[in-house]
C-alpha cells in the first residue's frame, strides 16, 4: 500500500499548505480544532532534550569487538571467553567542556564511551583519550568542569577561572601536560587512543581477581593537529572530526583499534610505588606491559543520530560478571553519577530506549512502572524478589558458581581501606610521572616547543600576574625548562 502522512495517532494528515482558519477582513483566525497545526507547533517546541552537562558534542558509530587472545585466566567475562568471539558495540566519542554546537577540533580531552552489547548484559567502557585525569577526589569534579566552562557573568570561556582552579589543585598538572601537548587536538578520531584511566578488576569464578587498566590503541597511528590547524578548522568546519569518522565508515574505510590490558596482582598493588587508586598516575609499561585481548572495528554509521547517539546513556556502573570496579574514589563516584544523569536527561526508563536496551535477556520485574514505560511492564509477574508463587533463580544458582575465595579478599580490603586517604596531599611524587611524559614529548622534534605556544595562547588571557607565575612555578616542578619555556612564550604575548 502506498504510504501517506498521518498525525502521530494515525489520522491522515491532509496537507501542509494551509492551517485551518476563519478568514475575514484580509486576515485569518486559527482554530483550536486544527489539531495538525497545534501538534506540529507543540512537538517542535519540545524537540530538544537537555544536552549532557559535559561531553555534549560527539560523533558516534557502531562496530564489533572481537577476542583475539585468550584471557580466561584473568576474567570469567563471557564475551571474552573464546578467541574469535564477537560482540556488537556502540561508540560515542566526544569533547568534554564546550556545548553541542562547538567546534570539535578545539583543544580538549576527548571522551570515549563504548557500549558492548554482550551475551551477559551490557558493558559500558566510559573512557577518555588520556590515561590520567585532572583530579583524584570526586568532590572536585563539578568545580573542575565549571572552571573549564563559561564565566557566570560574561558567559565567555574564562582562562582566569581555568588556571585558578588548576593552581589550587596541582594534582591535575599531569593531565594538563597531556591536554596542552599535541594530543589535546587529535586530527581524527580514527587516529586516537583511549584509556580506562581507572583501575578496574577482572574477576574469575573462584572469587579471585586481578587489577587491570584497559588501553585501546589505534592501528592507524596517532595523528594530531597543531594549534594553528585546529583553530583554522574550528572556523572552517566545526564538525570536522564527526565528518571524518562518518565519511570514512560510509566509504568502507573502517577504523580498527587493538585492545590491551595491563594486569596487576593485588599483592603487587600493596607494594607498588604508585597508588593504584590515584587516577593522576599511570602504571608505566615497563612495570606492567600491555597484554592484547581483542580488537575493535567500527563499521556502521548511526541510522538516526538522536535515537542512536543522543539517547545513548553510558555508565561505568554498567558492568557484566567478570569485570568489577576498584576502590578508586573517582570511579566510585562515577558509578552513582551517570545513571543519575541519565534519569534526569532521558527519564527513569532510559534503559528501555532502543540504543540502551541489552541484547541479552533482561528480567528485572522489581524495576517497573515510571514515566514513559513502553515495555509490557512484566505483565502479571510478581513485583518483589523471591516470590514462592512464581520462583525465579539467581545467576549463581543457574551458573553453579561457588562461594568466593573470601580470605585473601578480606586481607586485601584492609589494605584498600588504609590507602584511600591519599587524595588531598600533593608531594614531589606527583611530578615524577609528568616529568617522564615531558621527556617522551622531547623525543619528537618540536613537540616541547609547541607545548609552550599551546599553553601561552591560553594563559596569556589570565589577567593576574601572580596567577600566571603560579602556573610557571608548577610547570617548573615538572621540568625547569618547561616552566621557563611557558613563561617566556606567555609573557611575550602578554606584553605584545
Ligand atoms: C568524579 C568524576 C566524574 C564525574 C562525576 C563524571 C560525570 C559525568 C556526567 C554527569 C556525564 C554526563 C552523562 C550524561 O548526561 O549522560 C559524564 C559524561 C562522560 N564522562 Fe564523566 N565524570 C567523571 C569523570 C570522568 C572520567 C575520569 C572519565 C574518563 C576516564 C569520564 C568520561 C566520560 C565520558 C566519555 C562521558 C560521555 C558519555 C557519553 O558519551 O554519553 N568522566 N561524566
């Protein structure tokens, strides 16, 4: 049958050329009975949903994760239990601070949110393109982001606020060095890495676990923009990165990443130089080499950006058996914050939206009703857990998993409790890894000099000389030549 337009309830939509009016005297009065006009205006005014408070601007794509190497010795995760096993994936790559309409080539950390639709439920990897973060105490997160966003009076991005926050919270200088290196302006999302940053746990069926950090590395090589290129592209094509990814996939030029883990035994964590719950630190590869587990291929563009990408909700708390959060306080806070954000942004039944719905069977009859519930709402099933009238098993009973090896776990948990008071102290140790990063940048000709200019163009806008000098002092704690180079480049611009 030939298709024709209808209203949302199905009534044929007559035509779009005239609204129903009482005409006379050269004008026309609208009628309440013109449902077509009222519906179209009312729906238009409600088309927008709140944009994400951070990570608003993004590209998205679908693809597959495939296991390439056996890792059943460190995790019981079903999607990882067989070489060659493939899991469908949704990926959303974002900038962090600026709004949805901003230029995606602007200098920023880039978010990497991945939903793996595994056969034991969804797993979200909500990562960044940097292996460390600005803070290690989650209570600072809203202040951090407000300082990167707009001034409450001028409504302008404000470098005074930005550097004021970071001088007051110098644990972020490791991440700042990443941000103001070339890595802060990727030339393409296909040529970019991503990192869990946080320590996670890979668990096995006997209840034992390893600590892991996850690395996703492009097979295409890293490519970055200079500040001149990123500024020019920001003006000429503010959607440059989205377009690059979309067109590459459209042309069958599918980007591929390898996925690795660094693996640490809990006993090693207790003796390690760096606190493994401190997200301003990495585990150097010479201490914990990368172990390959899989590969990721992005091979399908969204059919509809709003339903596939904008309505997607990712959370570090969306986990599957075999992967668990560590005691990193920032990660712990994130486990709460993302579902909370999704309930606000998308509504309480956001898990039912097609892009968020698990492909594995879901049976959650104790979570029902609520606004915009569009499932069958579990019909007549009991709405409380453990009914004897309609008995339902738990995962352990179905899978035959025994009690955990609790003795070692308990001892380790005591250690975990003791080491979690590290957040507010800054010591010289906090500058050791940034110094190592500075030396790595030095191996690439011109990169260190570009960092001077990248910081200077931003820091020059700070009015307070005291604040600018506090920034130079902190960069000097990483490396005297870094502090001096930033100072020289910045002050030259200030006095020009
Ligand atoms: C205390 C620390 C943090 C808090 C409270 C926090 C909170 C949030 C919130 C509220 C959103 C918006 C979610 C939405 O509206 O759907 C978000 C998005 C995001 N965050 Fe965080 N965040 C934190 C740290 C981090 C870290 C350390 C990473 C990376 C390792 C990260 C990666 C992301 C990504 C990739 C997104 C975008 C998700 C998407 O594409 O929908 N965040 N975060």
